[in-house]
C-alpha cells in the first residue's frame, strides 16, 4: 500500500507539472500570435531594407517554437519571404534602396539563389539602388550580391570563387564490413541514386549527366556575374582556375569583383551618400523579418492559389514541433488539392514544386488529384531548384510547366532497394533462423536471407510496371508518345534550360512567370495570389507531436552540405516506401 501511494503521488505531481507547462506554453502562444497579428510595420521615410545573406535558404519559412519566442534561431530563411520583401520594397516609395549584408548563407540550389538575384534585378528597374558589403563572400552569396551597384569588401576579407563540384559518396564497402548488402531492382541507365549503396564509383552514365549538370549551372553563374560586373566569362573562369579565393583582398578590386575595401562601420557613410544625408546621420532600416509586417499592395481581383509542395515525397508524415524539415505527404497534398478544386474563389492554381522525389505510390496519387484539379481550373507548375523523378511525376500533368534554367528535372525512372541483413545477423552476430511457412513466398522479405532468383524476377516485373506507368503519365501530360518519352527517360536528369528543348517544360522563369501564365489560362484581367497550405504554427506541431529531438535538422543540413541527403537517406531507409522515384544526386551549394 505504501508503494501504491508513492507511485500515485508521483503520477499526480507529474500530471500537474505537465499541465502547468502546457498551460504556460499555450498562454505564450496566444500572446505571441496577438502581438504578431497586431503589429503591422510602418516604414519611415528614407528607409533602407537590409537583406542579410546568412543561415539556410529554404523554399518556405515555417513557424517553430524557437522562432516564435527567440527569433529565427535555426537560421532558416524562406525564399518566399525574401521574394515578397524585395517586391514590397520595390513598390514602397519610402524604401530607397537595399543593403545586402553578405554572410555565410547556404542554399538548397543555385536556382533558389537565381530567384533572389532576379528579384533584385527587377528591384533595380524601379530606379532604386542596391549596395552590398561582406567580410567574406561565399560563391553563392557573391552570385547574388554581384547585382549590386557597388560591392564592398572588408580590407581583410575574401571572395570565394572556385567553380562547382559534386562529390558523391559510396558506402558499399563500408556496409560490407558489417555484412549488409543492398538488393536492387531498377529501370533506367541513368537512375543512379542507389549507386551510393551498390557501387564504389560513379557509373559512366551518371558521370555524364552530373558533368553536364554542374557545367550548366556554372555557365549560368558566370553569365550572371559577367553581365553585372562587366567581366568576361573567360576571365571569370581564369579566376576560378587560379583559385583567387586566397588572393590578396586588394586584388579583388583590381579584378573588378569588388569596388572598394572598407570596414563594416564605414558602410553607413556609403549609405548616407546615397540617401543624400550627413555621413554620421542615423539610417532608418527595415529587416527581412520586419518586412513581413509591412503592408502589401491592396489585394484586388480574382484569386490564384500558389500551392507549395517541397521536400521528399512520402506516404505519411513524421515531423515534430522542433523540426524545420518539410515533406510532401501524399494524402495531405491530395486533400489540399481537393479543397482547392472545390473552392470557387480560386480561379487557377500554381503548384510550386521543389522536390527530388520519393515514394512512387504517393507520386501517383498526387498526379491523379492534379488531373482532377485540372478539369476544374488551370494548373501551372513552377519548378524550384529541383522537380525530378517523383517531383517531375507530379508536375507532368499540369497545363503548363515553368522551370528555372538551372532547375534539376526529368529523372524519369524508378528503383526498388531492399537491405539484406543476413550477413550481419548470421555471420557477424551469430543469429540463427529457422522457418515454417504455409505458402511458397510467405517469408518474402525476411532479413534471414537475400532474395532468390524467382523473387528478384517478381520485383523486376513490379518495377517495370511502375516505370511503364511513369512513362505513360509523362506521355499523356506532355502530349508525346511513349517512344518519344523513352528517348529522354531512363532516369536521365536535365537542367531546366535543356528540358525546354526536349519538351519536358514549356517556359523558363520563376514563380512570377508561372502566376502570369495561370492568369492568362484562366482569362483573368485582375488577380492576386494566396499561398497554400497555410503555415502551421508551432503550437499545432506541438499538439500533433510530442516526440522532440529534431530541432538540429536545419543546422545539420547546413553543416553536412552535400552529405546531408545521403545521411538522411540512410537514417530513413527502413521507413521509406521500398519503391522510389528519386533524383540520383545532390549538388552542394557552397
């Protein structure tokens, strides 16, 4: 009886403490939301927008517990917020210019950086100025900052300019040491995603497509910088070959990459010159976060929905309150598309897709709902940094597809990968198995042994059916025959600019072009856009999941760079759908 009361008391105390914590968090959330909703930002005259290029640039920002009460501690910047802020600044007469403060920003793709760069170029068309300062410019940040009228560098600073590389890792030999093998069924000569687990070097086909991809991106980067800084592409390549990253800072001015060497405290003087104020006068600034609270132009006309679908395509959700990770959850997206289909206020839909694929099953379900939606209203796809494999699957049925020149797309192919743990269990750990079964294939998929020849034949037929369906969906959506699709399929990835030539996409450009096309197809003269799905606040995530522990994902992505995706793939391999339509590689943006 004594132990009973002891445990009962502990349980009651625990419940009371939990209730108090939950109550406090709830009150904090309400206060935070009220403060956020009631604090529209009023911009002062002669204001400068400060665009800090630091942290991790993702497709869209998300509310988290830490960002709600401690600022954006994860260092995640939403591309949607950046583009919106630049557009607001362009149309606000009180904002005279943009000051780019270069830091160590990483990005998911050069296409995302190009979107920011193009928005800044559009801002300059309004007659307003842009200046940039950095202690160190990463290559990606310099690509963005080079649009500035003046590029300033610290006298002890650095401009990283080295070219682009992709260095895939291979785990076959490592796994062999633990007695683990991957059994592979795939269709597509270029479908190289499984190579990380089944090979010890790049296949010739994969090397061919990766070479084309990185060269294509680099050409676009050099072209942009060349036009802004009036330096020939040949000269820029020479700079990269001579590794000017470690050059004397004075040489950057001589090379025309920077206009002047100054210290950070001196940038105020340069800004005041542009504002025609005294050198030591205070400068009114507005940050990216504050720009969210600045009123936008009045919403008029009909509604075009911009639906964001980014991340891995998965069958079910597995996020938590602290996580910055985002996935395209099959059933959730299908439900959302159904709602948009039934919403009479929405006249057209733009699907903003940034995904390297994932579950073939979920991709097929989303494709189906895009087809249903298309029967009711125009559907236009805007591709971000990646819309490949499953990402292309769900794009292919749209009325019109817009891609960035450096979007990674295509990769029409499917694979199935199944781990064989028998070597680890039986040979390394000494685990023995016996078996009783009712039918011939009752033990299919057991970790006790690898697949036999007959089972692999079944799997290959299954993969073939999936590939044939994928090709048929593309042929239907792109108005080709299957033979034409096959010539550009086989898992081959394409840059957006090359995909245009082979009719996988219809137009090159960003989200703005996709919206304009949607308005044209819907025959709208006046329109506004609304973003979907609504951003989940951190309390929703908290109430839906109490697992915790994933808060470090954003920092992990930034730290691991190109090794983050293989790490996550290994981490989640047991939870993934066995049949995948996934992009074969990821290029690290440095």
